[in-house]
C-alpha cells in the first residue's frame, strides 16, 4: 500500500517562470507530468489525465477560476484533480481575505475546521492571511445529486462526463484540500484538491457509501483498521505535499502548519529502529525545506527520546 500511496503524490513544482508560456489546455485532451497554468507549474499525479472542464464563477467581487482533470481505469472513475486561482482583480485584497477567513472558519456546509466527516483538518489564520490542509471521505452520490449546500457549484459537467463515457462511479472517494493566501506575498489564493477512488489504490472494497455510515467516517473508522491505515497514510502523504506547497507559496515560518504528527510517518519513526537512518531521513526532509527548523527540532527530540 505504501508503494501505491507513493505514486499518488500531487506535486507542485518548486519553480515558476513568469515569462514561460502556459500549457495549451484543450478539453478532451490527455496530459501527463508537468503542466503550467496561470504561470504556475503543477505536476499531475502519475498516469494520463483528461482535461475535461474549465470553470469561472464569482461571489460578489471574488473571482474563482478553476481547471479540472479526470482519470479513469477500465471505465471506472479513478481520480479527479482540480486547481483554482482565487482573486479579486488585485483590488481590495482585504475583501478577499475576509471572505476566505470566514469561509474556512465558519462555512456552514464546508470549511477547514475539524468536522465529523473530516479525517483531518488544520487551519491557520491571521488578519487576511490563511493556510488550510484537510483530508476527508466523500459520499459521491450525495455530492453529485443532493449536496448540503444549495448554492454549491454545479456538478452537471461531472455527471455528464460519467454518463457520456459510461463510467462506473464508486461509493466513496478520498479527498485532500490545500489552500494558501497571504496578500503580502501573492495577490491571489491557490487551492488544490485531489480525489481518488480508494479501491483502485489498494483499499478494501467500500461497504457503505453513506457519509455518516462510511467506514472512513471518524466515528466508525476504528472498526476498520485497514481502511484507517489507508486514509492515515494518504494524509501523511498529503501532509508532505502540503509542506512543499507552503514552500512554493513562499509562506513565512509563522504561517506554516505544524503537521509533524503526520510527517513523522514519512520517516518511519515508529517502525524503523535504526537511529542513524531515522535521523538521516529527518535531516533530508529539513534540507529539502519540507520541515521548518521548529518541526525538525521537535521530530529530532521525539527520535532521541
């Protein structure tokens, strides 16, 4: 399972060139590896991804521009990747910050504070700046056909794609969300979401797709240790990506999330008894910029203790 999770990392390349051209994205075409959109470089997860939708919508003065890719395997939905740029045309940065902070803290139907259906959620805000990381399970039938939020973005394009291509839909998806915005660093927020069909990545068959009754729900997951390990490994994998995302977004040390509880899984602290190897792995993460000095010190102390 670790090998499978290893290839699911959604990469954001730690380089950007304002003078290079964006990738020409054509609906219906497949893309692999690196793409550039809005002058930001992204690394798609392994395999071919069908670019199937581009959306643009606004909420008051806030503009949200997104691109979506979908992946299937033998006519079964495998994954979805979405990148969104959130801005307000460079005007009234405070309005954008206030809206995002309110949404992430107090959104009625979806936010970045821990809710029963979320496996993990971590949020930092100060003034108009924010940093959000979250993983959860998704009841796909509910999300497509009767979402909680009556004003949620339409899923018509996804349902149409499934219908037109005769794609089988799983009961449950595993989801990660990464969002960062700081007006003093960049005049726009970036949000990245990645969803997968867990059964196609080695997880046992889903028994119940209901959001509340799902085996991946935090109230139920202790009864399903294999699935708990799957979503825990997924979260650890995505925590590592989120640290790279923070680095790319040039987040200040105080703006970065403390994710050491999941990052330590990446260096096998609990399973690897070789002290030298543990410390070397930890030092490699620190040198790569994945860990801050504070996180490095905390993890080192845990190993030595």
